[in-house]
């Protein structure tokens, strides 16, 4: 399946930032502790959340994890990558990870990210409290955006959610595993 047109738009917006929900049968596995700061390698999103860990957290079989859109960081530019998890029962989920060499996750930058999604895609962001430094979801696009501290950012997105569990619950559980 090809990526929607707005996927590169969001990636470009975020890459340039700063210059450089459980019912019966839907219980999630316990969330392992957040990744240590040294384990966050934005140029390898699949290493941030290995497929075995995604399977353990979601309770779903992950048949593959594919790394793409890799851009290593430099002293002046952010590094980023995407990991696409394919589920054995069908469906997929993307994890985009970004880390800047400077603390650019300001309130203004977060608001700019939200506004760009509203303006370019008609998104309706909803703040998610107690997750990272700031977080918001965009339900109609199956997305969860999380700003971790001053210079790390992740988002989850699914164009074809896996069956059996609400995608918002899956994304939230995975985000907590990364952001704490």
C-alpha cells in the first residue's frame, strides 16, 4: 500500500521544525519501562521499539518491521527515520522518530505542528495529558504525536489498523513505552 500524500508533508514539517484510550477483550499487555535516553536513536526507529517489544506490548503478532526514510543527524540538523510494523492478522503501524541537536520542542513549535496539520489536512488535534512533554492525537487519521523533552519527537500513524484492538489504545501503549 502506498503512503498517503500527507505523510511526506507531516514529515517535512516536523523535520524542519526549529531549523534543523480499554474494554473487554482489548486489554493491553503491561507496558515495559520507557527506553533509556541512550536507547533513543532517531535514525533507527525500529531499534527504539523492536518488533518483539511491539508484540509484547500490543499482544498482537508482528510479522515484520521495516526501517525507511532514514536521515542521520548532523551537528546542525535533526535525524529521523520511520519503522513500519506489519501485523500477522493484517494491518500496519508506522513509528516516526526524530531527534534534534538542539532543544526545539518549544510550545510555539508544538502549536505550529498542530496548526500545520489543521491547515494542510483538516486535522482535529486533541491534547493527550501526561504523556511526554506534550502530546496530541488525531483520531480521524489514526495518529498520536508525542514531544519528548526538548529535542525528541515521535508519532504513530496507521492507514490500515490491525484488527482486534483499537488503534488509539495500541498507539498510546507504545508511546508510553518510549516516552514514559
